[in-house]
C-alpha cells in the first residue's frame, strides 16, 4: 500500500502546491475525499499509511475484501480531484506565460460565438508572432478556424475565391513549421540514443530526420472523418452518401472518449439530412434531423438557425405541414432577415398546401419586397398563388409577370423562370375557364405538355422545390376534374 500510485501522487502534489491545495479542498465540498487527502498528508510514518488503518479512520469500520470496493472508489475520487486541480494549475501557468495560448483560447471562444472580428484579430496575432512565440500549432489551428468562417468573414464570393490561395500557402508553411519542430525534437532524442549507442559500443545508429515527408498521408479516425466529409461535397450522390457514412462512423469512435468532437458529429449529420432532403428522400432526412434536434437545442445554439431552417424546409417537403407550423409557433424564431424570410416562405407554403387562405392573408401582407433576393422572388410566387386561390386572376398574373422580367433571367434564377411561366399559364387557363365546368381538352394537353417539357430539361433538384411541387399538384388536380 505504501507504494500505491495515488499516495505517491498526493505526496508529490502536496510538495509542489501545499498552500493552494488547502484552499482547493475547502471549495470542492467532498468531505470524505478531503479527509483521505489529509490522512495521507498527515501520516508521520509508513505504518500510518497502511490501507487497513486509513480505511478504519475513513469509514469507521474494519477493512475486508468484501468492502474493498469502498476503498477503491475513494482512491479513484481522490485521484480525480487531484487531476482536476493539476489541470487548473497547469492552465493558469500557461495562461500566465504564453500569450499565444491565450490567443488560441480566444479564437476558440470567438468561433463558438461567431464573433467574426475577434476570429480575424486573433488569427492575425498568431500568424504575425508565430516565430516569436513558437506558436506554430496554435497558428495552424487558428488558420483552420478562419477558413471555416471565411464565408461569413468575406461574404463576397469573388473576393473569397481570390483570397483562398494565399491562405492555403500560409497553411502549408505553418504545417511545415509544425513538422519541422516535431522532427527537431525527435532529432534530439535520436542524438541522445545515438550517443548512448556509441558510448556502449552499439551499432544501432538512427539517422536524423532532415526532409519533409512526401508519402501518402496516414489514416486515423480524425483524418478519415475530415477526408470523407470533404468527399461528401462531390457531385455524385452514391459517393456522397458513402462518404457521409464513413465520416460519421469515424467521428462516432472519437466522441466515445472525446466529447469535444460532438459538434463535428452533429454538424455532419445535419449535412447528411440536408443532402437526403435535396435529393427527394424527405422521410430519411426527417429521421436524421430529428435525431440531432435535441443536441442542437441543448448544446449547440450557434447552429440552431441553420438547423431549423433546414428542418422546417424538410418538414414542408415531407408534407408534414401542421408539424412545421407547430415548430414555427413554439420551437424557433430568428431576427436574421435572410433566415426570417426563408422561414416565412415555409410558413406560407404550409398554408398554401393546406389551402388555408385565412392564414395566408395574415402573412401575405408582409412587405415581401423587403426580403433579400432570391427570397423575395419565392415569396412573390407564393403571393401570386394566394390570389389565384381567391380567383383574383388579374392580381395573380400581375405579380407573376413582374417576375418574368429580364433581370430575373440570369444566374441561378434562370432555373426558376420556367416555373414562373408554368404559373402564368395555369393562371391564364384558369381565368379563361372560370365560367366553365371543366377545362378544355386543349388546355389540359397544354398544361400536361408544359410539365413534361419542364421536367425533361430541368435540373433534378429543381423538380423537388416546393413552389414547383405545389404547382404540379394543383395542375394535376385541375386535370383530374376533366
């Protein structure tokens, strides 16, 4: 018992931090753990450190093999308390003596809060003084955090694309500096071993590391996670899904021991859910997104906005309109103008699919022109459909005609113009047949042909857009009345 590692840890910790330990144990409020610590520290000789004597003083009863679990548990708790104390002291020591460590901690905190100015500032501090502080590992991590936030820091896509190559070159230099430091430390150990070999007439001489390695990168759980996460951006769906599966399996192995990576696990599952939704697998997307919803709400508030926008959007696509409206009423709201309008779009779509014109009228008066592009385009399409449901065809046509102007026929919106044309055709034909019991065969054929032509030429993902799926359902409903 005298040589038990916990007793050795107590003695060494007390030798180095006697004053601080008294204060620490007075605050942790663990009476028995504190008592065991004091018994070990106060022992005057080896006999007073015997397990049986310590157990008797600690529990007020004799030690036996049957109650040994009590003894082992107390040793474990004492060891944990000392380790927490030592971690705190080491943290305080590094904070006091290494400004680069503080900068690194700040950039971690700023990343969680998405304080973009702070991220940029701490990155520049670490990069500028990397050699003075020998802070290559902190600077490398800061570089990655900056790049992950670059779409927020530099919203202009053209400027972001132009800036990226320089950041990559800086990252490569940092990586080489990190590798050089690690190798130089290894070279010191190699030199010491070689000196011992020489002194003892051994021929086991190891050559120092002098070149940057050029072979294939090693694979480990974390590298497998990030490499497969990267592959999930490839265009081919089967490769995407396979990469997602491999990345999730890899990160799950890590978070069993290191919960700091829980966030990466949640983020990639969000991405997988979004991917399933974008490719028409709405039920599967709902299953995945529902699984991480609790974690998002409880542990990762900075991801709530993006999560709920995708979650509600998929609820609409999955025809869960009442659930989507419940979430919008009770679970989430945002002041961010972009996302606020995306959620408004989902709300209006729910009412549109339910043909709830009363609730549509409450929200349709919202100043849709104030919404940022392309949200204002989508919202106006829905607004036109509202007036169509009221059979106010002139107003519906006026709104949809405004969206067929040349300024909307470029960039990504070019994919949506054929949908607007379909809306216009539906409104025109419906107005013409207003007094008729049913549409003419010619008009039905026209609508059917327009759907077939549109779906034969459009991007597959466009066919899954809610404003199109509603239109298709509405057209099919009119055709079925013939």
